[in-house]
């Protein structure tokens, strides 16, 4: 009976440790993929060299005029 409890305890410890390791691997792989720009990102960091003429005003946007990509 005592031997069976020891085996059960060792088995449970192995299962818990495997779950922790798998969780850590999943977490760090997920963090790597979140560092990339995904499709549908609305805001772009252009740095310090942006100009006001690079963006449409709200009035132009509401009027439905197409932005020139010239």
C-alpha cells in the first residue's frame, strides 16, 4: 500500500511538472508571435520624421474623398 502511494505521488509530480513545462513553452512562443505586426494593425509608428501632410483631416475623411497615394 505504501509503495503504491509513492508511485502515485511520483506520477502526479511528473504530470504537474510536464504541465508547467508545456505551459511555459506555450507562453513564450505566444509572446514571440505577438511581437510581430499582425494584419489589421491600425496604428503605425512612423518615427520623428512624419509631416502633417501625410495624414487626412477628419473633415476630409467624413466627406468620402479618396486619399491620394501619389
